[in-house]
C-alpha cells in the first residue's frame, strides 16, 4: 500500500509539471511524448525526500498527537505505526525496533504558518504544554515545542 501512495504522489507531481509545460511555448519539433520522456528521465536522476520516519516509544500517543494536535492527515495505519501527510512530505510514526530508537535532539520538524499567533493559540488550546513563547529571529518568528517522545517541533512564520 505504501508503494501505491508514493507512486500516486509522483503521478500527481508529474501531472502538475505537465500542466505547467502546456502553458509554455515550445518549438513544434517537440512533441508531447518527448517532453514526458525528458521529464521522466529527469525524475529518475534526482533524489527526493518521500518520507521521514520518527521512531517512538508509544505509537498510540504519537499517532493521536500528530493528527489531533497538529492536524496532519493519517494516510495509512499499520500494526507498528502510521504514515501522515505533512503538506506533501510523509511522516512515518513507527514503534522502536532494534537499533532504531526514539532519539530526540538531532532533528526538528519545522511547521510553516502564515499566522503564528493563531497557530500558537491553537496548540495551547489543544494541550501542548511544552510550547515556548514566540520569538523573533532574522529569518522569521518561531515558537518551539515537543511531541510526546520529545522530538523538537517549531512553528515558523517567515519574515
């Protein structure tokens, strides 16, 4: 099922690219088929982030937190976790397994917002206790908080 989701996401991007190309003017020597082939060849050579795994101690708490608190959509669930849509990037929640442990500290997930005060208030109303005050930085305004396993998350409103 995961492969189908990833394939469908790629198909949607290719359709978007094709629609964008339809609006451009190309010499008549370029046929639609040659443009599609060029696009597919380009896609094969480039790496792209498809999803990020977070290994967690309590899958039920994390699967509840991300949709209920942050509004991410559950795309798929499975016995050891779930895949969530985070605005085009999939975040996988998976129980700890062998050497794949919950290790907060080296990673943060940045959540873009146009209205940081509204997003801040929403998180506070939804019970996020680790929410720190909004700070201004040269690159925008941020407010940090943590998920149930201690992973760092940031609200970010660009300057």
